[in-house]
C-alpha cells in the first residue's frame, strides 16, 4: 500500500486507494501486523529504464528467470515509496524488499531468485505464528508470490481478494488466483 501503487503513482493499481480504510480496519482483528515495502534503489534492474530499447511491461530474462520490466517505482526515500498517507503503519514489522539492485522481490519471503530470504519466515516462526492473512497490492504479483511462498513453507495462508487489487497484466490476475488455489492457499 505505497503511493506508487495507488492512483497517480508510477505503477498505479486501479482502485488501490479504496483498500486503505478497510485494510486499516482489518488490522484490529490481528495480534500481529506486518507490512511490506518495495524499496528499490534508483536504476534497479527490474526497471525498463535500465534496459535500453525496452518499455514498461515488456519481459526480459534475468539470471534468476523471466522478469517483467516495470516503470521506475518505489525508489528508496521517495514519495512514491512511502506508504499511502492514510495507511496505519503502527504494525509490528516492516519488511523492505527489492533493495538488491540485481534481483527483484515480489514475495515477502524470498527475492525473485527464490533462494535469498527476507527474514520474514524466521520472524513468524520465532513468534509462533502459523496462520497468515494477506491483503494489498498487487494481488497478481506481491500478494500472489507471498501467498505461494507462505503456503509452500507450511503456513496456513488466506488471501482476501476483497482487500487486494491486481495489475492484471495479460491475464495475470486469473493465473495468480488459479496458482494460489492449486497450491492450497485459501482464497476468501
């Protein structure tokens, strides 16, 4: 729930801003609240601007596999990287991801190389947390990859689609929902 993912942002998700109030309200239902924050350095390798002749939303091949090239977004210490102003940020932990200039990071658990952890799994296990409810932006990328990793790691994972919105790049929303269901994630 960062400015660049809300209307007017560099990678705006349609309707993203309408989720802030209900997400704030949902936080009261949980003992632990964890927020994630894209935190890209300028010139990040996932930015189309870092690949001459490429445009945002085109694909490229990275050492870790296929990568969507995004518009420059959520650059460290920028207004775009800041949380939406109305979002409650009084949670227990903020996981910053995507700060390695060579590897993008959709999941809250692993960077896109699927081997570099963010530390979230250790935090959750240390706290004895076994059930997760995921919400936010974007359903088909960050929420999806986080849910798939959480489920694979053995957490009982629920994704609230009413509190998430998708970019829906070439059918990515339906593909993400199918992948999460197939993995055993609860879609609510």
